[in-house]
């Protein structure tokens, strides 16, 4: 097992992952982590290239808002930041030259971070990074493919880069795709709209110190995306008792208002947002919209209509079956509690009135699985 030493401290990979999972409150997590893990192995800081393709830049801005560890700490002690379209002073040919300099000088050593989906229409001309030496457009498609082929790791930062996200939403005139769809190699997905700074910093730290972290079926680090919003939500007891908010602003479970927490994997309820752990959407009385899920936003809309009801007596699906159907459900989340509460009748009494059928992909597949289960 690999270990990292700073002075007398000894921090194993398993301890690091446990730290990320258990110490989600930021006042506990980051200061103690930094006190142990400030320097990289052998003082080697891997070169990092951050490309912005079809993006709003929200993920980079979110990272800049990190407090402890701050952005400055990351670039001083963890990585050698060579290219950032948002922050670097160089522009034009000089900036483009930086990209290829890293690729030529450090093949197999640098980390490529891509923010945004990749436009593929017209050979990628819907998203241009700059100009080649011959004056021809340098597309995002070509840049990501060339740099991705020689990178040690490729990280997709944000939901657009990870799964397509809003920039690949219908009707998708630029024919944009996620990073994984254009590279013939594994990509580590760190989704979110935007990402939480801890998710990316923790993933980068794991890559630098220990290599690739444990990933789920969608290539997301399980230390941040290992449980559903529903499992961790402070309003989960209201769900179990069948007490639901009927309009925005009410302090109970927001399942009936469209909360996608039961089918969304992220640790937002415990990590929270806004620098210090101040708040997160449900705490602010608005439903989770499922922004870390592979099918966001198309299949999560309409945002304020709730997930389909599971009112078939005697049917109990395993976590594996539910997860395969929705792509995002866990046993300790909605699966187990829906099964138990349906039997008691609490959810039946509270959900039957006003239910609307859903038409989008994830939920239709889930309904289909339930109906097939009933027939079987």
C-alpha cells in the first residue's frame, strides 16, 4: 500500500479516501488534510492543463471560490499549473504554444482537465481554441484529442465535460459530446453544475499522491459520489414519515416538488456550499435538480415534477435493479425506504393525490422495470 509522509505523519490511501468520505464538513476536512498533505511525493508537481471548451466557466469560478485549501495553495504546493484559458496572461499564438510545449516536454506526466462539452459538428469548428501555425483554426475537438492522447490522466470537470450537460442539451445544434465520447481512453468524471471545489481538489490530490481513485459505473470518484443526496439529506426523516412540502419554501421533504435527490449521487447535504459550509439547495428550500447525473438536464426536466410513484403492492426491487433502471438509485436511498413505506401505506396516502406521469428517459425506464417486475 502506498503512503505519503510529511514529517512524522503517515497517511495511507485508504485513510485518505475515508477522510474524504467521513470528514465532509469543511471546517473538519480541509485544514487537517492540508496539515498532513501539503507537499507532493518527492516534491514533484505534475503539469496541469485546464482547457475550456463549450462552457460557461462556472466550474473554474467555483474552484476559485475555495477557501481552505485555497486556489493559491493548490497551485503552489500540489500542481504545476501551465495553462488556464481563464487566468493566464498569454494569449493567441503564445498561449497555444504553451499547450504543445507541455505535451512535448512532459508526455505521460501531465494532467489534462477539460471543462465543457466538445463540439463535433463541422469537424469541431463550432468551438475554436486558437490558430495553428499555418493559420488554420485549432478546434477544441482536435486539442482535446491530441492532448488527451499523451496525458497521464484526463479529468472531466463539471457535468458538461463529464456527460454532455446543458451544452449538449436538445436540440444540440453544435452536436456537442462529453469528453469520454471523443477519447479512446479512460476519463475521470467530476460532475456538477458547477462542481464543488472539494470534489476537484480531492480528485487531483488522489491522482497526484495515489493514482486513480475508486470509480463508480460512470467513472465518478466514489469518495464524493458514493451515496445519493437522499441518503444524506437532513429532510430524509420527513420522507420516511410521508411528510412532503406542497410548495417551495416549506421545510419538509421536497420529493413531491421534483427533488431528484433519490436518484442523484453526490455529498452536497454534508459538504454544503458557499465557501464555509453555509447551505445547499434543499436547505435553501429548493429541490435538488440532479446536476451530477449523466442525464442532466434533459431527462431531469421538468425540474418541479416529482419522480414516478412506486405503488405496486408486493414489489421490492434490489439496489442493483433500481440502479440499472434509473442509472442512479441506491438501496439505502429511495429503494429500501420506498419499499418499506409503501407497505405501511404512508407514501400511498401522501403521493397518490396530484401525481403526474413522467415522459423522460430515465423515469420511463424505471417505470418499465417496475411493470416487468410486476408481470414476473
